[in-house]
C-alpha cells in the first residue's frame, strides 16, 4: 500500500471483533495509517479516540469492558522503544501484528482477572474502574488512566480465558487482595475461590505469603476462614465421591484407638470390615516460613501424618491418602484407588482389632 492510496481504504472497518475495534499505533502503522492521520481521526467530533497512550478506539462512543481490557493489554504489551523500529510481522493481510505479539508477556490480573474467571464477588467486567496488568519487572511502563501496571520478577504462566491471557487464579487473588482494604471483601474473594473450586487453599496461602500479605489485619482472619472453607469443601467432595461411585458406606470422621491402649489418630472415613481408612491431606501451609526455608526444613505436620500412617499400617489398616486437589480434578481415579484397597482386604492378613470412636 502506497501513500497515494486514499486514507479511507487504509482504515480498519467497523467490526464485531473487539480486537479490531481497538488498535495500537503499531497496528495502525502496519495498515499504512500514519501518526498524523491517526491524530486527525481523533480530533473532537472525529470517528476515533485515544483511550490510552498509543492505543485507539475506532468508534466515538464509550469503550465497553472488553474494549478497555483489550486496550489495557495492548498498552502493557507494547514493545520497548528500542524494539519498535523492527519491522512488524503480519498475522493476516492488513491487520498488523498478531494479537499474541501485541500483548507481549502482559496478562490481566487482580479483580479484572477474577471477573473473567466468573467470580460473583467482583461483579461484571464492564463495571470495573481499574484493570490490573502484570508485566516483567524490567519493563519501564507507567500506569495510565484505567490501567494499573504491576511488575513481577517471575512471570507466571498465563491462562487463556477465551483469547485473553490471564494470571492464574491464586496469583490474581493475591493481586486483588493487595488492593483491598476491607476484611469482609477479602474473605468473600478467598472463600469464593475455594467454594467454587477455582483453586486449593494451600495454593492461595502460598501466593499470599510470597506477596507478603499474610500480616495484614484484613487478611489474617480471612485466611483462617479460607482454610476452614477448604476443609469443608474437600470433605463434601469425599462424600460425593463415595456416593456417586457406589462405594460402601464408611463411618465418617472417627478416632481409632487400641482397646485399653493409646489413640491411633483421627481419619476422615473408615471401613471397619475392610480395615481401610481414608485421610484427607488438608494441612495448613507453613505460611510463616519463607519459601526457601519451607523447602529445606522438615514439615512437622507431614511428619505427624507419616508417623500415624506407619502405625496404622503396622496394625494391618490400609490408609489411603487423598488431597483436596486430587478429589477435585480426578475423583474417578481416586474412587478406583479406594475401591481397589477395599477389594484387596480379602487377600490380607486380618488386621488387629481397633476401636472406632466418634471424633
């Protein structure tokens, strides 16, 4: 396309595709629209408007929530000045750089990401006044208008919600919590994340710890409620697994002990006729200890789990260890594990007699 081509034939036409209604300066240049021509289109009463530095809305009305989201990613994903002189790669004739190139490493995080994940506690995307975008720490980029730029030393792997790159739920939660002052709002966000199965409590608490948010007054009580909610959700999934996969009914939440002897510990489900126990690993993460030390030190909670399991198995009780994540993501597989343990009971030596007490 030459400079003699009429401007009207160079301009992107109105489209139902939000990525074509919001364009960066680089994408317009690739279409053959100069900076001067773009500025002329954005004059008062003109058909376009500039909604962010270097980002343009190709219609005169207010931007929709999706248009603001796409514009935020175009703004945060634009390459450094030194890289903008390189020729643009065309994804399709006339439309400039591919959208992944246009976004770079940028991804949506915080409350806007939770809205994309469907969190009821944050409301619809179009009602949000701010969009948080995560970029590498090395980027020199300022927050602008409705875009808040957050930098990080280690970028997480983005999750695609539709065509939008979004931070993982636990990272988006941590960034949302960092901008939330009210304890009730923090609690609603964390509880919905676990109750609706978006993620596990351990992953959330780990992310909050890495962000150094656990000492905030608004977070302390919310984390305790989160762990309780996570435990309740895992127990509900365990009940559902037993019922939906036709397993025999166990006794629930009981304490085992030797007759006249010491207590052997509590289990979440127990089949006395088969001497099979199920134990949920819903341990609270050691969030007071920095990540590197957590990896280096022995976990006392895990040591207690292991000691109890060894003692029960010496007495002939088979212990099936399940995690909330396994129950959420692979209930069929976990039901098969429990059924196999029950069926194998007939081939084992009889277990020692243990008493079953209410927990």
